C-alpha cells in the first residue's frame, strides 16, 4: 500500500549529514499538496551495522527510499532489500556522478561528506555568520561598510532570517530596521562597498504577520503596531527612503525566505559583474 490516508513514509539514508537528501526530497514533496511525507532521516550511515537499523525501520514502515550512500556494498544491500520488499529506491547523487564521470573521464574519489570539508569556503561562511549575528537589527552600525549586503526595511519584512540565509551562503550581511520618526544611522548614507536592499511588503501582509507575532508573545495591547494607517505610513516612509538613497527594492509579500535570498543573490552577482576593477 503506497500511502495510508494522506501520508506516506519517506526514508532518507545518507552517509553524511543528510542535508542534500532533505532538500531534494522536500522540494519534490512540496509539489504534492494532498499528501504529506512522514520523514525518516538516517544520517552518517557508514557501516553494515548502522545499515541494519535502517533496514529494520524500512521494513516496519515501507515507503519511498532515497539515499546518498557511496559505499558500494551498502548500496547493493539497501537496493536488494528494497527489491525484496517491492518498494522504490533511488540514489540521488548516483546519476549525477555518472554524468560527471562520463563528461570528465575521471573516477570519483569516493570521499564521504566531501562537500563539508574545512576549506576556505567553509571558513568564509563561518566568518559571514559571525558578522551577520553581530550586525543584526541595527547593531554595531560602525561596521556596516564591511558588509557585502545590507538589508533595510520596516518590522516583519524578514530581514533577520534572510540575513542568516545569505550568511550561510558566505555573504557578509547586516540588517537595519527602518522606523518612522527615528533617523537612520548616518553610516547608511555614505556607504560605498555594500549592496543595500530595501525589503517591502504590502500593509495587509505586514499586519497579518505582526498580528501572529503579537499573539505568540501574548501582547494584545500594541494597537499602533498593527494599525492599518500606521503600517501604511511605515511602508510609504520606507519606499521614500529607498528612492532617496537609490537602494535596490524588493517586494517580499509573496516570497519565501529562500526566494527572497535568491533574488538578492542575483542582485549581488549582477552588481559584482558590473563593478569596474579598482
């Protein structure tokens, strides 16, 4: 039986962290609105003993099996078990590795978790995360010139989570709130290096998000924060500032954090290409 009601079991077997599998599986599962996967994630599966536990759980809850194992003996045993149980299994990276190998004419190294090695790119991400956490919500504005991207916007335009997402991609990101009646840091007016992106959303969307925020905090008395006219004025104030300083503007009303970050990365990349080398 492939599903039980609106649910199905999804087994994700990895010899590393499992991040690749989770990302791919969720991207595909999101296309099926009427069914929900029950995820079983098995990271760091690198021995036959570890695989034993995985096979036992698959047998108890049969479903789709996706894996990123590199050890041939483990792959063979997992695939054999799935055939025996008549359930589908697929190596997520196998076909891609075969394509690379055919094009490059070279064998793979077979290094488990090779994408997580402590190389320069890794330390760049750590540096970016440290910078971003120190420069969240308008903190340490004296260091804004050291940023690569600065996000500005009124409250609840997803500045902080977007900043962290970008930092995890190695982009030093700061964010500064725009509040009517409070002057912006003078450093924002004289920036030369960073890309400044102003995040906007419709008043309706901001009010909805802010109401949920207040409910989660148990705060029912902050009427100004969700007053329609006040919020509309905030949005207008932010747009006027953006136009005044020629900041890039991005409407995040219907965007997820990932979509917002992707749009910012494109702006950043385009800007890098256009800049004249000093």
